[in-house]
């Protein structure tokens, strides 16, 4: 509703309010100078014009003038001066929150623009749809980081759709997606980072089992067996897209609760030697495991009520035989107790305390947890550890020097075990 100047003056006289207040309430918000925002943000942050003046390196009078001009541009009051000092009006609170975000984005844009102007636009914002997708470009990221060590690389996890939107809106520089069902807008381009063959699991007695390669059309009409849990996982849409892409959308689907049953577990790795007979690159095969930083009473007195963590005797014997059949140089093989804890032992004092309390042959950080899980689930297991250090003050350097050789020792034993089992 438009009011005549005469009517406005009548309202002012009747209401006994200031002309400035009426001006605020009747004018619309026009263009606001962004140059006044830093002063406003300082004043709103401190709720003190003196501190704002010091922060902005201007006088307090200049702060007051800038705030007054900003309020006039906006058409409403931002601050209220009371007995207890300065406070924001409700409108000022909203304006303050929005302006903080605005200035963050403004400063970010200015920084990016400066890097472009200087020929140094190396920062990257990378979106990825999952761990597998990100893994496909790990080597490229490492190479980029070596070439641009000053670059900041930011990662964002999201769905295909959210990442594509981020690219279109300029919030991301690139995104790594799985290719099924991805539709790119005209403003986006794509490159293939990795192509994997699709593996088909079929019965050995199936007519197609003898073929080295199978075309998707040969699977048309055949039932597809899925793990029941897959339909509730984030990958469900990706799996459905994959089948559709291969022309198998109409194939009947059957569900199984589990088709990855675990027969046994062989876990290998490195450890710190604590027994006086052990030297670096010797091998310890677990007969028993314990936690050196966890009270064993909890294993006995609480679910699942197990009396110690013991490896499969048959698998221990198999591991010992495998060690004897490989070229192990001067290394020796021992069967005994392995202690596990959530720390890398590199102190003779700590080592001696563990030996006194638990009497293990070596210490490491995973074995007992793996063995514990296997015992609870009735899965036969054996833990194989090659010594990389002596768990003393020189352990870190020794482990770095010998971990690769030690890992090869352990891998050789496993490969021999598998070969002998055929």
C-alpha cells in the first residue's frame, strides 16, 4: 500500500516516533555495500564497537558511521544500545549468521582467484562414491601431491547424484564414480580411471564353467543368487544398475543368507621378539595367544566364556611343515605363545614387564583379536609372525629395515601351506 507524504507526516505526529524509524520501515532493501560487512561482523562478534575498531584498525566513530550507513542501506536496525551494552536485534542475528557464511565463501573465492591469477591454482576438491572408487585414483593423487606439495586436497564422500550436483555447482573439481547409471550433463566431461572385468560365480558342473569368458547374453534368463544383506546396502543401486547394463534386469533373483562361509583363517604379519632364543627374521607360529593389555578374566567370566585363545593343532603342524619346506635361510621356527596389545613395543622395560606377566615369545597388535573372534565362531585358525625387531629402543628402526623381508617369510609359509593342501 502506497502512502502520501502528508499521510506519513500525520502518522509520525500521532505516534511520536522518529522520522528515521519510519524511513526504515517503508523503504525496500536496495544494493548493500559488501565493504561494510567486515566492520559489521567484527562489531557483531565482539558486541563492542571499541574492540571492533581495534580489529579493523579504524576509529570507533568510523565503526558507528559504517554501521549506521549499513542499517540505512538495509532499511532496518542491526544493533540495540542498552544499559548492559550493545546487542543484536533479531534481524541483526539473522543477518550476522548469513554474512559469516557469505564472507567465508567470499574469502575462499578470492583465494582461489588469486591462485589462478598467479598460475598456482593447485588445490583440489575431490568427491568419491566409495572406498573402491577412491582407491582407483590413489596413485594419481600421490603423483599430483609430489608435483604440487603445497596443494591442499579435500575429499568429500557422497552419492553419485550429490557428487554430480557438486560438480555442476562448482563445489567440486572432480568426482570418482562407478560408471553404471551415471548420466552426465552437457557441462561435465568424464574419463575412465579403471575398467574391471565382471566375475561370474557358477557351479563347477554348470555347462558354462569350462569357458574362459562368458558374454552377458549367455546369462539371460538364468536366476541370479544375491546375498540377502546386499539389498539393504548402499551398493544395492549400483548392483541393480550393473545387471541392467548387462541386459539382465529381468533375470529372476534368488537370495541366500550367506555364501561366503569361512573354512579357516591363516593370519600372517610381523612381531617384536621378546624370548631370549629369538632373533630378527625368526618365525613364531601360535599355539596360544593372549592380550597383554586386557584382563583375561573377562574371557572366562563373561560371554562368550572361553578359556584362553588356542590355535588349531592341525594348522600349527601344517605351518611348521611348510616352514621346513621353504628356503628360510638362517631363520628358525618356534611354536609358542603370542601376546597382543594396542601399542608398538619399543621399550625394554615394557617388554620385560610383558614377559614377566604373560611369558610370550613375541608381541604384536592383532593376533589375539583375530584368534578370539575365530574361537567364538568355531573357525580353525593359526597366527604366523616373523620377527622384525626385538621390541626394544631400536624397534622402530629395525622394523622399518626388516618388515618387507619378514613379510616375504610369512607369505612363503602360507603359499607352501596352500600348495600342500591341494
